[in-house]
C-alpha cells in the first residue's frame, strides 16, 4: 500500500490502539490498514448489491 500519513487525534489514536490490542496486531499502522481494508470490502459489497438490484440480468 502506498504510504500516506494519516493524522489522528489523541482520542482516535486511543481507539485504534484498543483495536490493535483486541486484534493482536503488531502496530498501529497494521491496525489502520486492517480497518481500511474492512471498510473498503464493506463498500464494495454494498456497490455490488446495488448493481445486482438495478441490473437484474446479473442476478443468479
């Protein structure tokens, strides 16, 4: 993944660190990458669902 700095508030960093501990990840960076991938996957599934609803020929 391309490196792009992400600025977090103290509160946001605290939450990310809690998630890091919960998931057992090695770093804050890994945790942020995990969370971003999860969110991207959710959005892609939503878009795919909309595509199937609006274009019925793709449905199974």
